[in-house]
C-alpha cells in the first residue's frame, strides 16, 4: 500500500516522461534509447541525449553518479514526500525520479519548494522568467547557491573531426543570496573582492588572502576557503 501511495503522489505532482527517440544511424540495428537515458536495450551507456550507439559517452547528464539515493521533497499543497531513486537532470534542469528500469518521472518545477538528496540541498529560483534548480553551496552567515548548466557535444566516427566520443560538458555559476535576491558572482579577484568587502573585511585584504595562499576562485575547495575568510 505504501508503494502504491507514493506512485499516486508522483502521478499528481510530476509530469510523466516516457518519450522515446530513435537515431537514424540506429535504424539498422533497431537500438532505441529514451530522452532521459533509460530504455537501453542493447548495452548503450544510459545517458541523456540521442546517442550514437557506436560511440562512447564521457560524463553524465545527472548530478549524482547513480540512482541509489533518497530524497525528501517539499511540494506545494502536498508537504514533505520521501522518494527513493531521485536525481537532478542537469541537461534539462529538472528533478527526476525512477518509475521503473526504463522510465522516469519529471517533476514540474512549479510545484517544488525544497529538495534534499543525500544531504545535498536544492531549491528553485526564477531566473529570467524560468524556474531553475540551484544547489546550496555554502551557508554560513551568507548563502551561496550554485547553478549547473550542461551542454552536449556529439562525437563523430569521422577521424578528420577528432571527436571520437560523445561528451557532456558541465559548467557552474555561483550566486550570493541577499535580501531575497540572487546576485551572480564573477570569479575574478577584483569583482569578487568588491562584492564581498564589508566593514569587517576590506577589498584589499580579500585579494591579499587569495594571493598569499595561492587560491583559485574557480576551484571549489579554494572558493570555500575564501568565503569562510570573508565572513569572519
């Protein structure tokens, strides 16, 4: 009964995504893959996009490497719902949950308030009129959110093009959340130090700290060190 109840909640709160596509190159071998990367019938890596079965795909379109996850989702008008087998589709920027081994449900972001998966916290923000899922990257006196974007580069069997594999290319942008608004963080020393200077820490001292410890704002662990410095 519990399993049935969870499925009913999913049906009410999410958009089922079962659309399947078939590449022209795959017609000869009758290989089919789904948009979400499931329904792999002949050993193609399960990955998002329209993949040429003869080419290897590097990377993944999803935030978590596997689906051995449990999420606590805060949904409008439904409250908290605990669901297993959830992941963030970075390519479509959507929350998805396994329905069966061949299909996933795609949640309507309009219904999402807060997402917690494997101790990682996500929430939605409206950016340029579109709801996007952001990860809470740093939260100590100031809140920093990270938004992932994903592009897909399709490989070619043509040796002249030097693209032997399909590849997912992930990029992250960071935002500071203040007074109910997001401000994008430019990861240059000048822009960063200007944005985070305060009565307690000057722009010059932030730059000095970065230079002294040879830190890179583009490196996740270094960025956390600098953020920890500016909030002291």
